[in-house]
């Protein structure tokens, strides 16, 4: 992968966010902070949106990393999310 390419982490949840979805977003932001600045971008999206339909979000929280669904309906442990992001950086 291009060294300047960004990894996108999308967190899907309801609006307003439930406690688990807020936690999923916070953990995604903390995981992103473990990488060089601007390499990992975290975005929160509503679970009822066109983008959510594209990823077939049916449970929340759903976490998508670079277009690949990483977790559905559960909190992804920080260590696991960091590993998923790291694998994407070397693709």
C-alpha cells in the first residue's frame, strides 16, 4: 500500500449513539492514535444511511476497516482493531 494512503475506519451506530456505539467510536479513535498522524481516519456514520446499506449494516455497532467489515453487533477489542488496521497498512 502507498505509504501516504489512509486507512478508513467506519463506525456505524444509531443517531443519537447508544453507549456501545459511542464506546466503539472512542476505541476506534484510540486505536487510530497508535499510528502515525493522518494515516488512520475514523468516521462515525448513522446505521440508517445509504452507506450503511452498502455495507449491509444490520446490527450496531458495526466497524468497517478499509471497506472490510471487522465487527458486527459487538465491541471490537482495541488490540484486535489495532491488528486489523496494521494488516491494512501492509496490504
